[in-house]
């Protein structure tokens, strides 16, 4: 087994503390990247996870990193070491994976980019702890057991704090944010595809502001 990386997940804690919600964004057209990021930052959500689920994802990260002051762009749905290297080169400040393979964790140890790997079980969490990780994505949060399941992990696995993602809504987000082992949540309710396609940036800013206001529910420990 690879030894725990010294300084695993560099700078990630500050990123995860920047806002209570990380918007998980699917961008179909790169021209939408900059106005979308500007709308989110204006609403108070500076950390933005742009997924690689579309062909525009990588170029959207590059555009936001270069053109949107105050934005902290990250890459989501990063599935292999080649993608991890590509998003790092594009200017992503962090990378998010739905799971955690040995190859991905080895690649993250060799890259100058923090990885937020996904877990859904205690055993998967223990693998990350052995590697020196302090933060993980809990995915898919709602289908995997929700806030009750994540709360049950807090006592036996206090080394990890989580960003739960998957099926979270404005109504359920506060339940997660009040848990001692949750640092933020991920969600897509403020950035649905129809609103992006319509270019309704003011609606996205308003929704982002409501999500940013959820900070009052977040545990500060």
C-alpha cells in the first residue's frame, strides 16, 4: 500500500470552507461558462465544481480560471489520472471524483492539485484515512443513507469531514450542514440546465445568494 502522502489535499480545507454550498455545474456550451461563474460569484458562491460530463467541461474550467476574478474553479467527475492531469493544467484548483481507486489516489499524490474523492461506506473512508486524507465527498448522499448515515460515521471515523453530494436540496442541506463531520455540501439546484440555456443569470445569482445564506446552519468546528 502506498504510504500516506505528506500534505495530502493541499489547500482544500480553505476551499471547502469558502461557502456552505458548492454548485455542481454541467456546462454544455463553453460560452456560458464565464457569465455563469460571474452570476454564482455575485451571489456568494465562489467555489464552483464544473463537471467533465460534457465536451465543454475542460474548456469551461480554463475560461473561468482565466477570466473570473474571485472564482475558485474545480473539476468534477474526474475518473482517471489523465483527466486529473488535464484539469490541473486547465487551472482547476481542486478535483472531485465519485469514488477512489488506488490509481487515482496515487496520481493525486503526484499532482499539485487537491483531490476530493468520493466514498459511500466506512471501509472506503478507512482507505482514505490510511492515505492521510482529511476530506471526502459522500456520494450519492441521499441514496446512500442521507444525513442519518453520515451522522453515524462521525463517532467511529472522526478523522474525516465530508462534502455530501447527490440528491441534496435546499430543504435537506441544513440537516447535513449541522453535522459535526460535514464541512459543506454540493448541489445543483441553483444551476439547472434550463436556466443556464436561457441565460437567466439574475435568477442564478438570486438562487446562489439563498444557498450562500445557508452558512448560518454550518458547524464551524
